[in-house]
C-alpha cells in the first residue's frame, strides 16, 4: 500500500512539474503561438527591454505605466495604449507584438483600474490623463517623435477622448469597435441594452474584473426597478451605471455634460488620419458609420466593416468566404502603421469604406456606406390570421407578398409577458458572450433561428422564393401598424433568410422600439390603449446578397431578451417600474417590410484584394546590378522563373508575376543603365513591401 501511495505521489508531483513546464513553455512561446493563430507576418525584431514605472498626473494621481522596447538602438516609433483590462497580461501581449515589429510600446492602466491609483468612472478622466501621458512620453529618450494611438473598445474610447487635442507627434489613430455616439449605443427606441451595459457593470464594479459575477448579472437584468439592481445584486451602488439606466432620453443630463458633448464632437475635430474597424454584429457598428461620416480627415482615413462581433472575430453559422477577422486586421493596420510611422509605402486605398457582402462572400469598396439604394423592395405582411401561433391560425405563417395585399385581412393578436420575454438568438447588441463565465450569453451574429411557432408570442411571415438574386445593402426597415391594451409597450422585428441549399433560418437584422418613442427619442409621446399607430423601425446597415430562390422571414414580436430590456408594459421611465404586467398586442393590416436594393454596384473583392496597391502609392525601388541591360534582364527573368513566376518584356521594361502561398506579387520593371527599377502593383496584405524589396535585392546581387 505504501508503494502504491508513493507511486501516486510521484505521479502527482511529476504531473505538477510537467504542467508547470508546459505552462512555462507556452508562456515563453506565446508570441509565436499568437503569430500562428492570427497568421501574422514574420516578426522583425526581438524584445529588448521591459520597464514598469509610474506616471504622475496633473492632480497627483499615479498611473501604472509599462514600456516595452524592441531590441536594438533607439529611438523608436511608438504605439500608445491605455486600458482598464490588463488582467492576465491580456493587453501587454499586444505591446509585445508591436515590439517584435520594431515599435516601442507604452501601455497604461487607466485611473482607478488594476494597479493605477484614483477612482474610475468610464471616460470621465481619460482626457486629462491621456494628454498627461503624451506630455510624459515627449520627455522619454526611447521615442523618436512619431507616435500612433491604437486599441479596441475602451482602448479606442480613450483615443477619442483626446482626439481633438493631439500633439504633432501623434501621426495616426487605429480605432476598433467603438463609437462616440454614446446614447445610441446604450439605447434603441427607448430600450436599454442590458447584455452590453448591465454585463459590463457586473464585470467591472470595482478595481478588478469580476468574472465570477455571472449569476449576479443574470439577476441584475431581471431586477425591478432596474435603477436599484446594482445595489441589490452587485452589493454596491454604481453611479455611472445608474445614470445610464435612468437617463433613457438623449436630452437627459447624463448625455449632455460638457465632457460628453466634447467627446461626441471629436471626429469633427481630429487632425490625423484614422484607420477604423467595425463589425456588423457589434453594438458599436451604427455609431461607427456615423463617426466616419463626420470624420474631418476622412479623405486620408479608412473604415473596414466585416462580419465580426465585438471581439473582432467572425460571427455566423454560415460560411464566410474571404473573411479574415482579427488576424487579417493586423495585416492591414501593420501596413498602416508602417506607412505613418516608418514612411513605408501604403498598400491599401484611402478615403473608402470596405464592407463585407455576407451573401456574396467578398468585399466591396466605396466612398459611402451604406450607398443610396436604387430602390426599396417592399413586401406586404398579409394573411395575418395565418401568423397566429397560439393555435387559432391554420399553419403558423403569414406571407410576405410583393403584390398589394388583400383588404379583407383582420388584425392578429398575441400576449406579451415581460416576465417570460422571447429570447435573443444572434443579432448585434451583445457583449456578455465575451466573458464566457456569464449565463444568458447570446452569441451575436448571423445565427440559426428557431422554426416558426416555437413560441406563441411571435408572429411569422414568410416570402415566396425570390425570382432573382437581390443585392441588399443598407438598413432594412419595417412599417408596423400596431395596437396594445397597455399604456406603453414595445414592438420589434427580426429579419431572417433561408437559402435554397440550406433549410435553416439565419438571422440578418433586427430593430425594436417603445410605442412612446414612435416619433423618435426626442419626441416622446403618450400612447392611448387600443389606439392603432404606425411604428417605423430601421435595422442597422448590412450588406447581404440574397441568392435566387432564397426566402425571407419576418417575425413581429415584443421582446428580444437580454439584448433589449423587456419593457414592463407600463408608462413612464422603465427603470422606475416595480411590477410588470402582461399586454395583448395586435398587428393590423397595412404593415410591410422594405429592403434597400442595389441593381448594379462595385465588384466583389477578395480579402487579399483589399491590400492591392493604389497606383499613386505603389511600392517602388531600384536595385543597382552590375552589367549590361541584357545581363540585368536575364538575371531578373531567371530569378522570377525559378520562383515559379512569369516574366515578359525587353531590356527597357516589362511585367512580372510570382505566386505565393498567400496570394501573388505582381508589378512592372524598368531598366536604366546598371539599375533595374521595380514597381509592385499587387501583393498579399500580410507581406510588407520591405520584405519583397529585401528578397529581390539579395537574389539579384547574389546572382
């Protein structure tokens, strides 16, 4: 028995040692693993030095500041990050990656978070603290006076907090999944987004990050009155969360402080080019489109909108050909930073919005997004009685009909219970999924939906197969004629598509509103029970080519919980309601769905095509090769042919093309004296011009 125990102990010790060794190896190789995972370009530098220090703000608060330098002689171009999230060094690793590409990186914990001193309130102190950091950075010998601000979500928010007062050393900003449209991010149609902001409050009630608060969050989003949920379930009053919950109108004080107004105006004041990334299935996407439309430096800037969630990863239950999510984004912004901080050629277009077409499986580039539609395809909601899933309808599906509806349709009813709201499946206004420890987490995106009549409180309408492919780009909208026996309530729609080769219903877009907000958030109006009113709802923009034979489905419902707060069916401020009640909801004839349609548009591009070199900014360089023009061209031709490429031309000029595993390099050459000049007109986004130039120089000079 003792021998058995001894063996077990030895095995346990060996297991611990092995686990420790594996963890150490993985930690040591984390940057290599990350490069493989994200398919990043080869690193160009080793990490040289880590420095942990304190920076004192103008009011004496000390902020924890980390500097990571590349190996070699400085000074270096510098990337600046400020974050409230550096748990398990999650943000530090980004700085380490930048150092591996030859940038100094400065990362700071924002005031009141993690190891920094002071008290935190979202974005309240980021203006002064951010400007203080830039003043401090100017005095540091490791930087060369060329800086960029970089980050996603809150790390982008701190950039916009100072964007109108940047010093000349800041040459560009890279801002991802964030918008300054604060009210429109928190509310839609007067309905709060609990899966975003209640989840965030539960994650960050104090200095650290409370990943164990998932069950408390689940109770928080169901608590009435909502304005007291923080103290009841998180154990403390969170002033900033209460302010957002209680201020449901854009005219309320929370959204009109001088700080918020300056913050909202920052895109119109910024003086540097901005590279922005947005996701169709992220809660910031609509605001980001509006931010880019107002951007002062728009001609020198760029916005990329992909089929991504808030983590900037692909979000769909269907294939997304040519999507490149977070790894491909690194390729684009490394190219961007190399241009603005190192004077490298820029391998992407400027002044455009690159948008992913979900149905076509590729990218389109335009000056405007969404573009003005050529027409709006209308589908009338008819055969309302068949949409009744409570047992009275003959099949549970009304019809989306292109032709004029029959006038004899009668209204159809359903009962909405705020204590048993229809659940969310897919969509855009989700955040708690990112925490993984929180229940009630909705996977955002183009997700599979339940079949019609899965619940009695949803009305479903289905179209006939589309006779031809339909290029939908813009904001799908619904005009609903509705009534209720409540003094206030909510209605919404969910749009889905079913393709000929896939029987599943896939979520496309959604929109919801309270009846009291039917004229807009700034024109709140009382509702009289039983009154038939028009409710016009618009989903967020998306681009989706629907194939011939596809069918559309529109569900009319009163809840999508927890993406939207379940309205209690009582008038007044929803956050003050103690007790909800059920309501009988009615949909009346004269309702319709409108799709924004383009008949002819710009061509679909591959992901690699987004890095096609604009002619005005092509990679150009010369190599001095000893010999006559005939000898120089022979060497160049042999080099290209040996690499499996094609070469055509004479001793003066010509063309070449070389295929790589990740795309191809194409361009022109010219010969003058003992020099051959190369112009690269197309290349993979992940291969920098400098790498191609180095390769060609070495090969030609050794030939």
